[in-house]
């Protein structure tokens, strides 16, 4: 097992820019967890956009019947006139709803995710959005059926104010152990509880049974080593996640953000302020210049 970094982290493959951070308080199916867009862009109005739009429509339509689906759309440019440059890499897309959702809720979640991706990832070749109830991802780089155990998001309850006692630690280990145990059948969604402790695990179903098991084992190991005595923890890897919470307390249930969150939020606010001040200064200097120019012109 690789040695995990200590801080809360976001990592994508080199294609992905820093994703948007969640700061939601209430937990519902469409609560934002994380998202990101590829830095590669397609040109607006290009065949790429058409293919992407039809791919996303297929995802939304398919979510009315199932809780997981994948699509591969033939590459833009293929089948079109001979003049177009060979831009034939197919587009891939999938959605994965949490295993306890019914088809109606899944469909609603995928709809939400696709429409939010439309504004989050304008012009990006690839996009990814994880809501509480579903994951939607598309890209023209292959990812379907590919194992991915990269840590994408980890969050732990702040451990400064509260530490597990040994009884609670035992409950956590037992509930995580239960979720990790395979009975040989393919279970992409798993849940377990022990007293007030609860764990939820989900694989993206393009993984085989063995790959899913492998991914969850890694996620649970990472969760245990990163979130030691914390009352809740989230570990999202590329193709699976594990979430753990104790005593009805959960990362998104208004227990207050972790200290990492606060740092991130403060940073975001600061960056926003600096950007706003810079914009105002540019605007003022522009006003000043055009005022001077009109004064000069009036002479
Ligand atoms: C994805 O599409 C973009 C824009 O058309 C292109 O530049 C890039 O090479 C494609 N990526 C792959 C893996 O084919
Ligand atoms: C993609 O979906 C098809 C059915 O539409 C299925 O047969 C195939 O196994 C899926 N591939 C992956 C990688 O999940």
C-alpha cells in the first residue's frame, strides 16, 4: 500500500484541473461531492460537441432504466467528409448511481449531474461530477473498464476535539471489515452497521468483481490509515469509494466542516476578493484613461 499524504487531497490524472470544492451542509442525493474538467478543450460548435451532446443525452435516457450504464460514441470526424482531419478517438461516458437508489432517484441525480456538468465543464473534452447519489463521467481518453485506485478525495472529521475510544474504534473496524468482506458474489454496493457506526461502499460497475474488491480493499486501508480516530471519513478513489460515519454524524450532515475545509474556503474567499479588487482596479484605470482621453479630445 502506498503511503498516503496526510492532508485532505484532490488528485486527478494530469488531464484534470483542480476540481471544485464542496461546501454544502445538507445531505441529499444531489449534494455536490467533487467534480473536475479536463484541461483539453474542443472548439465550440465542432463535431466533438455534437457527439458529446448525444452521449450525454444517452446517459440521461439510460438512467430512466438502470442505475449503471456506459456508452462509447464513435469519434467525431469518423464517417464525415474526407476533408476533416482524422479526429477519431471515441468518446466514452458512464454514470453510476449509489446502489440503494431506485430508478427514479437515480434518473433525477444523473439529470442534475449532466446539467451541472454543462455549466461546470464548458468546452472541456472530459468532465466528471460526483454527487451524493451518483457519478457521471465522460472523456475521449479511455477510462471504461480501467481500474483506478488514485485517491481523488479524502475527508476526515477533525480529530482535535474528539478521539475514538477503543470501543468505537472496534465498532468502526468491524463495520469496515464487514463491508470489505467478499462472499464471492459481485456486490458493487455494500453497506454495514454496528451500533451507531455505519459504512457505505460503492464501486463503479465497469470494474470486474475482482477489481471492485481490490479497489475497496485499497479504499478501506486508506480510510483507516488517514482517518485514524475520526468520527467520520470519506475516501473516494478513481473507481470506488468508502464512507464511514459514527453516531449519526456524517461529513455532509452539518457537523461543521473539517479544518481543511475551512482553510480551503478561506483561500477561495481570499482569491475571490483579490480577483474582485484587481478587476475593480483595472476598471477604474480604464475609466480614468478614457476620461483623460475624452478630456484630451475636448481640447
Ligand atoms: C480528445 O479530443 C481533443 C479535441 O478534439 C484532441 O485534441 C485530443 O487529442 C483527443 N484525445 C484523445 C485521447 O484522442
Ligand atoms: C458497457 O455496457 C455494455 C452494455 O451496454 C456492457 O455489455 C459492457 O460490459 C459495459 N462495459 C463496461 C466496461 O462496463
